[in-house]
């Protein structure tokens, strides 16, 4: 809809006007040729600006500066070498251009990107649909009835509402469809979009009255078949979103868009850019929701993470879990590669697409894969209706790695999980991706393992293989030996590295604090002020700045980290059960393991006999987290909350980068991953299938995994099994491997703890 101001009658149509300079606001028109812009003057006159060949930006040049695009909505002075009167009374055509000078930067054009007001909570549009009949035009007819048009508009509106996560809705009560007998066959034959629009508005205003016609927020014109407009109903979603600065989706036929025009930021369609070629979006030739970058421009989607030079060091691997775009608005990783310096031109958007929700008709090429899009960084940085030159650069399969050489970026993609999420791991480099972004391996790790229930021995294990006695004497729990070099203090039942760097060990019901950075001999020979007697037999330890958590069979004690005095009791050390509540009012049943999420202030608890995971918040309120607690509720089903099921879960850990919980599901012989909202998926192994095979993700096999721990600096997960085998899971590649020599050691491995760096090690993993 265009509002006209009163003005003097124009000269006769088709008359050439001498060269002149016109001043007005630059607007964009989707002329489907990438070369048409409008310049609207204060008196309401429209000048159609035809751009030459490839450029999709009107270019201006300041003195001594490089050519820069004129932003849409800006006030410009444009020199026209020739002006021809247009096809309607309100239009002129600038057929030759001289200089273009930006006089005033554009104000934010009201659209879904508005940061204030009603549109942040959603947009409800009231459309007017105008069906043009052309009975007097040879070879043209309008096959669409008003009823069919209404049905189609409502179907597209339903799709847009789904794709926008209910942020865009149509007022179906206000939707109106009218028919107009259109007399201008010449405009239809030439598909003169602006001319058709002007003429249709005149007749619509006559039919409805200008006041009533002006009540609609948007209006759409349906031209008859046989006209020069080669468009179909499939373009309706495109035309709707054009109102909000979303242009056609294109695809680079040359990977990473290494075409000359792409580098110059000036081409929309050329030999290597296929306009409409992005079949992953309705803005191309796809029957699916807008892409992640388009949704972000529309303010529908949110970023899971934004990576740039200030928060992303070279050589650093950064991992994030991303859900498929249909799941919810948090659906994209944004990379702003400003580390490229003067070569920084484009931002990248990474998203997972799955054929569900609004993407139910997504083409197979994109299903279960990661789509990578680029957008002009300058346009991406501001809210406007400018063309951001959005291109589909690449589609990546699951469990694959790719080096984006133009952006000095490496991406490792994991497998698509049952909850339609995927892990994306990024590393940026300066010169050589092979050396700077080498995958972490466990060869430099040092692990310590105890011999199990009947041993006080600690073994030393290296990540590359090799098992050797480190401290104590295996098989001598309860021995009264007083030799400090060969002690037998009892069974080691817990080991944790405190924030101070001190190592805390649980020996039966005692806690023994060891010197910083040095693993001393455990036992009765420790100094009295380093030995704490507890009223329970310890089953596990966890610690952070808030305190030391000590688990027994049916309770958890919180100790002051400075005095080791009891601060809080969770559950009852005398009465078992599995009920929620605050503090000592809650009940636990056969605690298998505990783990802290220090970022969120949460404590996770696995219950072995009742086959579930519980969570304790910072107010010491105990709640169900995953699985339905109950002695007979064992199983191996994924799902969210109580829909999931476990079988004797024991070891538990937290991935601090994701807030995800890792669980050793001992009875099912697999490793599970629980998202922060409670959805459970298999990370490694096949639940219900026992074995020892290494391999990729669920192709690997485990045998009674007992403990799990993660080193956040490398993304490596360590798993100990009851047969003594120590396994590693590389979160970048999802490969499962076995540390050589551990399966032949004859040791039973029960718990894993990742420790701080020693003087000779990058980190230590202690296993007891």
C-alpha cells in the first residue's frame, strides 16, 4: 500500500525529461531481476532506478573513498542522465545514472527487527488480497477463486506462525479477498510490478474507499495466468517476507563463495551465485521455513553462541550443542570472523535442519545435516531492510569435519541425537589448521585407579598405556601395617580435587586431606588436623567453592570447605527412600554417584536401585530430573524427564561447557547424555548391548561402565569399567577408544576425577 500526496498533474506518459538530480528516500522493490530500486520523493513521485548488470546495491563514492553500497532507507541525491515518464501517473524511470550521494543515514525501518514496542512480542498482520481478473486481456484468465485464495493464505499464515515460533500471526477475521476487473493489459503483459501496484491501488480505493483500504496492514495482488509475471502461489511466503527485508535465498556453486563478485559484495545473481538456489528455505525454491540467518534477521530465532576474536582464541576448540531449528528459537551458532582483519566481510550461521514442524517438507538434501549460511557482516550488524546477500555455502553431513579456508575456521560435527540435537565444535587458526587445531588425544593424560572394594592400592595409568603401582598395597584393606611407606588404611571410597588444588580422599568413613600437588601416602599416619571422621561410610565425593559434598547410601552431607564441619544434610542417613523435598525431608535410595554443576549451582545424584537421576538446587530442594524413580522402573528408553529410563546408573559428571549431565548407565552398558532441560540421549555405546569394541559413538560397546569424568580443557570424557578397562570418548569426533593395558591390569575401577595440572602434567585424572 502506498500513500500518495496531492500534486500537480504530470506531463504526458512516455515523455523524456532532461538530465536532472533527484533527491529522495531509497526503497527496495523485489523486481525479481536484482537490479530495480525505487526512489520516492517528498511529493509522492516514484522514480524507478534500473541498476546495471550484476550489482544489487546502488553504489556511491565519497571523495578518496572506495565504493560503498547506499543503505536502503537512506536519503540520497541521484544524478539521472535520462528520465523517462513511467507507465503510471506517479512513476518516472531513471534509465541512466551519474553520481549517487548519501545525504542521510536511514532510520530503522519498522519491521520484525524492531527492538521496542508491540512487534517484539509478535506481529499480527491483517492482509487484503486483490485478485485481478482480466477478461478483456487476450490469453489471460484468473483461475483462483476468492475461497481458494483465502484457504491458501491461511495455510501460508499457519506455516509462518509455526516457523516464527508463534511470533507472526494472521488475523484471519480481518483477512479480506476481493476481485477487480483490471483494465491495463499492457502492465500485466510486461509484468510492470510498480505499475500494476499503482493501478490496483487506485481501483481498490474506489471499490472499498480509501479509508477502509488503509486499514489493512499488508496487501497482496494475484495476477492472472497468461500475464508476463512468471510467478506461482509458492512465492506467497517470499512476497510476505519481502516486506521485512528478507530477499531471495541463493546458493554458491563454488564452495565458500569464492567468486569475484562475492568478494566485492556486489552480486546477487552471477555465474556462481544461484538466485533461488537455496532449497532449504521458502525464500529459495524450498518448501520449508526460512533459514537460520533469515529467522535471525526476522527476530524469530536466537543464537546459541556468538563467536568472535574477543571470546574465541586461536587454537581453541569451542563446542556447543545445537537443536534442530524446528525445536525452538535457540537454533544457530553465529561466527563473526573478525580475526580476518581487512578480509572480514561475512558472518556465518550454522544450524541443524530436520524434517519436522514447519520443516516437515524439507528436502532430503538437508535433513539431519548442518546448513552453513553467510551474510554481509555490515548488514548483519544493523536492523534494516537491506539485502544482506544471504547465501547457502555448505551442507555438512553428521560426523564430519570441514576446514573453511576463507574464514580460517574448522568445524567438527557430531551425530544427530534422538532429541534432534547435534554437537558442533569449532576451532579457528592463524596459519595451519592441521597443527593449530589438532584433535585432542588422551596420550598425555595420567590417571590413577584404585583396586576396588577389597583394595587400598592406587595404580598409575598413562593415556598412551601402561599400568604401574603408585601408592598403597593392593588387596590389604584393613591391614594394621604401620609402615608409612606401605600402609593399609582401609578401602578408598572417594577422591576429589578441591578448588584449592588439594586432593581429598575418602577412606571408609574418613576424609584425608593431602598436600597440594603431591599425592601422599594415605592412612593413619596422616596428621590429626588432616583427618576427619564421618558418621557414615562414604560412597562418593564432589566439591567446589560452595563446599564439599559427601554421599553415603541414602544421604548427602555438605561440609564447610575450610573447617570440614557439617553444614547441611540432604536426605536421611538412617532412612532410605526416593521422595522429593527440601534438605533432610527428601529421601534417597542407593546413591550411585554425585556431580556438581558449579555454574548453575546444581548437584546431580544418580540412584542405582531406583534407576533415576535427581537434582538438588541451591536452596537444597531435591527434585526429579530424569527417569521415574522406582525399583521396577529400569529400562533403556530415551526421552525427557520421567519418559526416560535407566538401569542401575552409577557414575555421573557434568560437561561445564554445555551444562549437560553425563551418566554411566551401568546396567545398560552405555553412556548417556542429559540436556539441561532433561532430555536423555545415548552418547556412546548401544544400551542393552554389552561388549568391548571401540568405534564411533553408538557403534562402540561398553561393559558395566561404572564411572565417568570429563576434562573440559580437551573435551575428552573418561569412562572406567568394572573390569578395569579405561575408555575415552572424544567429544569432537565421538570416537570411543580404550587406553592400552588397562583391560589387562586386573584392577576394578570405580570413580573418576579430573584434577588440576601438576608440575609435569597438563592435568591428572584420578580413578579409584
